[in-house]
C-alpha cells in the first residue's frame, strides 16, 4: 500500500449532521475535541483543523480509522465507517483496513492543541520550579581543587555555547502546526528531520526540548556564578556580568542569557 500524503478533494455535499461538508481551506475546523489531560473541573476543548487531520493521515503516522477515531474522540459502534464517511464528505480518503506506519505512543492520542499546551506547561514548570541553582551548586561542590576551576569554567562556557547553537536551530523550526504554515528557513534536509519529530509528537517535541535546553542554560549560568563566589582567586576578574552570564568571548560571543526568559512555543504560533 502506498503511503503518499492524504489529499484534499473539494467536494460539495450538503451535510445533515452540522459538520463541515465542503473544504475551502485546510484551516477550516473539522471538529472540536475535549482534552485528555485536563482535570474534570477545567476540561479544555481544542479545535482540530482539516490540515491537522490530513497530517495524521499522512506520513510518518498514516493513522487508520480506529486510531484517528481515538484521537478525535469518535469511538462508537460503526465509528470507523462513520469517520470515513465524514472524511469523504470533505474530500479526505481513509481506506478501510489501512495499517498504521508508526509506533503508537501517548502523543498519538493528543491533538496538536493539547500537545502544545502540555509543552508550554512543561516549559513553565521548568522555568519556575526546576532547582537550577541547587543542582549547579551540588555539582560544583564535587570539584574543590582550585587548580581545576579555570578548566571547569572553560568547560561550562563551551557547554553553554554548544547548547545555544542547538537552541538556535530549534528556534528556526518551521513545521506546520495548528492552522499555521510558516515559510521554511532551514536547509530542507534539516527541516525534514525536525518536521518528522514534530509530527510524531504532535507538536510537543520542539518547544519541550527548547524548554529543556533553556533550563540547562540556567544551570550553567548558576554554575558560573557559584565558581565566581567560591573561588574568587581562581576565576578571572569580572568573568561574569551582574546577572551571572559570561561576557562575550571567542567561545561564547553569541551567547545570551536564558535566566528569567519566558519559555514558550519557539515558533511563536498560536494553535487553534
């Protein structure tokens, strides 16, 4: 069976169930579904666009009717046939008996809006609750030889720089998500890899990793601040700025502080 992308065929039918019958744009809302991760007292609903449904039917996942029905909360008797009929009304083909192309994970059950919501909450918790200072101090206390401190400082600066370079690439990810289809700016091969990762995680992956890298940067910054205070004679004078970051140098001239930065979806897109 071929795994080509699901296509949208404009089709004019007058629906009798109040659902979308004619597709004029991939940004049209196909349905709204309740979140899986919300507490009962604050259940969120997320809009699912036709483009998002199309992404679930296309590689790398190629979901079948049963799995797509689970994602869209359309489980019922004859739910697969009903879902195929609904998709056919808007020009999306979902063959009966189709086999999925990727392993099922917990992300498979999340619509993109909820996956992005989860990533943002993860970023917020990392920023406000992760013990970056305590972790940095604990690690630094394992190395008390003053003769090692200049070398360790250079190691931390190098780690900050490499992490920053990885962050910069993630910030340029332009994977389509929700109702947004930004213009790619990375090399096609690199963007394809990031798009694959984003599609598999339904949009969670890139912003979550960006939050993790920002948290790591905070820990590195705290390590530099600790070294300056604990070993003033081993660390070069004025080696850190008032906020604890190393000043520009050949190693980290492009480095910027992440301390206190708001962690958010790095692509700056709203998900409907």
